[in-house]
C-alpha cells in the first residue's frame, strides 16, 4: 500500500494488561502459587470450584493493588466489592470468574512514557481491577486429549486497562516496558512475559486523521513478548487500512497472533458485555479500607523509576540512555545510589555501570545480583580513571574483573599489585616513542606526507610497549611533538 494512503489514518490503541501477583497464596484461598510445581499439586476445593467451597480475600492482593494504583497516580476506591463474570470454559470449572466490574479498586491513573520520537507522553489508565486467573489447558501432550492444570486457577491478577491513547506499536512496547519496570520496583510481579506473569491484549482500530469518530476495534489476545506485541499491532494497523481502502468494513472481533506468519487471525466475534451476566459476588463481603491504611502504603512506596530517571538526567546530568538502563533494575539503582555518595563523577560512573560492567556481566553470563562489588570501591575505581591514574581500557578489561573476583580489595591495591598504575615517567614514554618511530621509517614518511590516519598505528604500538600503562592523552601529545619536529 502507498504511504500516502497510510498517512491519511491514525492508529488508535488501548491495552489490557494482566499482571500476575507475587503473593505466596492465591487470591481467594490458601493454596500456594509457586510457578512450575507439579501439575494439580497446589489446589483445594476453592480453586477447583467445588460447590459450596467459600472464597476468602487475600489481604496481600489488596495491598499490592493499592501499591500499583498509587504508583500510577490512580484514585483508590476504599470500598472493595467483587463480581462474578459468567462463562463456560473447561479451565473455569465453577462457570464464573471472580473479578471486579463496575467498581474497580483503582481508576483514572496515568503513566508517562516515551513516544516514537522519544518525547514524553502521558497515557491515561482507565481502571485497574483485581481478578483470579483460570486454570491452564495443556494441548501439546496428546493429540486426542487436553490436560488441565489447576495450579494456576485462582492465582491473583491485576488487570490494567488503558484509555485508547496509544498511537503505534513502538508506543505500546514503551508502555509495557514502563509497566514492567514499575511492577518490579514495587515488588508485586516478576514482570516475566515469557512465563506469562505479564500478559497483554491489544485493542487496535484506525480512523481517518480528519475524523473524530473511532473505528471499530480488533482485540488481539495474549501477546507474550514485546516483539510480538509490536508486530501484531503493526500488522493489524496495515491490514485494517488495507481493508478499508478496499471498501470493506471493520467488524469488532477477537483475534490471535501467529508469531510464525507475523499475522493476526480471527478467534471469534467479540462477545457482547451482556453475555457475561455480571452480578455481585455473594460469597465475599465488601472490604472497606481505611484512609490510614492507604496512607501507610503510600509512605512505604519506593522511589519510582520515572522519578529516578528525572533525577539522573536533569539533576546529575547523566545521558538519557544510561539513566534508562540504570532504572531498569532496582538492584542497580540501589548500587548506583551508593556509588554516588562516594564520587561526583556521575556520568562516568553511570556509563561504566551501563556499558563496561554490563559487558562484563553479559560475557560471563552473570546477573548483577550474582556479583559482590562494593559501591565504595567502585567509586574509587571511577576516581582513579578520572585522575588519570589508570587508563579506562585497563580499568574495564583488567581491573574490573579482578575487583569482582576480590571484592575485599580496593581498586588501588589491585592496581598496584598488578602494575596497572599509569606510568608518568616522561623519559620512558619518549624512549618508547622513539623506538616505534625507528621501527616504521616508511610509515613516518607517509604520515609526514599527509596520511594522518597512521597516528592510530603509532599510538597502538606505543601503548602496547608501555603495557597500556601510559596515559594515552600524554602519549598523543609527546608523539605529535616528536613527529612534527
Ligand atoms: P470492554 O469492557 O468491552 O473490554 P473497554 O471500554 O473497557 O471495553 O475497553 C477495553 C480496551 O479497549 C481499552 O483499553 C480501550 O482503550 C480499548 N478501546 C476501546 N475502544 C477502542 C477503539 N475504538 N480503538 C482502540 N481501542 C479501543
Ligand atoms: Mg475487556
């Protein structure tokens, strides 16, 4: 399709995100929630839905919902009521799901994300409600049978529903990434999309830029990675514009996404809200939260990633990229916060963590939590580099790994012991420069005739001869002086 045709349309996207809570027990029973346990080992009459079994509300679920609501600037409803959403499905044996309907625990929140041009954009959140998960159907073990694992039945979920204010696949991914970061900071969900602890449905429609009326939406279910989320949305947008330009109407539908073909496919026509026959859950009394209860949760919220990002970029002058990377992980944030108590070279410290340290971790297949690095010693390493006592390359390739292996030794001790400290002896550096110049008389001539790129060769040779202990800036200066003589 021509871009000029595409450019006449805006995409309109709203997300529904399910986050699985990290509580020890289920939403309405004392069954464990451990992921990966033997199938059907964490069950009870409540989670398999025996008639007469009575649900009880898990306090932690409410606390986690309030935590998320406050972090997302939402209004918390102090009167919590549950509803039954009725439908038949083998993985929901009681024939209904306990959820919240008219009165979600949180409403009217927002989060700031980056739009496709990396500008800030506010995405409003319609509601967050509590509900229970269904059991898991397993189709791949047999051609003729479906197995059901009830361990997941009754596991607590929060569903976040956004307003339809997202405009592209990229924005949707940025939104999910912000939510994932947030729930990890709040310690309420592990944010693991592959394990299904964070799941996303995307509602997609398109409309003419000149029109105010929204088009009919397609809901794409169960997108289990940010890559698939982006691909599914982009495919769906093109497909809808294509169909409209062929004169077809878009009908409201529920679709799936096939990652192999990169296409969405129809699952069913969208159910009408009346078909669920929602009604108030008669087995659970309303729960009333006090103002003090909410206040207390508010007071114990951690500093949130968005606030830290602002502090790092605006307050400390760290690059957006490094600030983004540090605020991905609350353990790294805690480490960095300690580091900056001991050094004011914030940018170098941030870059060294997000580039050099991350490189080391990747190469050695380690997580940040696997290593013991003292923030104070890390700050000393940054100081050594800033004071030109150690060159950065050696700090990154040699000193850092040794610090990680010997967490109780200071970087200065290690550097001295291993002869890493920069050589300030000018005569020694000058000697090495002269040796290299003698070694390459032809190249020196070429250089003098204008091939300035040869500087790299000379520098490399000299640095090698000094065992990388000379300050490259100083070598450069002395070398230029000798070459230009
Ligand atoms: P329902 O209760 O039928 O699921 P909601 O109004 O709660 O519908 O909306 C569900 C999600 O669909 C929300 O994220 C909302 O922003 C989104 N949505 C609603 N209408 C549209 C539309 N025309 N285009 C894109 N997204 C939409
Ligand atoms: Mg819905």
